[in-house]
C-alpha cells in the first residue's frame, strides 16, 4: 500500500478524462485516485483486493 499525493495523480486524471467520465484504478490502495476523481467531477471505479483497504477507501471518499 502506497499513498500517493493527490498532486501526482491529478494531472493524469485531468488530462485523460472530462467531467462525468470514469476513472479506473485497478490497484486502489488508499483511494487517492478516487478522491481526486471525485474532486473534479469524475466517477471512479476502484479495485482493491485487501478488505482492510476497502474500508479505508470508503471512509476517505465519504469524507469521514
């Protein structure tokens, strides 16, 4: 699990998608890609095998 700063993923998401489009992250980890996608009006599909990380992602995306 590696937490990336949002500034690292943001340019990629903004360059590769438009508002309302889907961002796919097949190795979701801490969910940073989902947070950045959400911030910029994109939907996200996050795939993570570790259930402990899934709980973390859900908490982060809900802003808790």
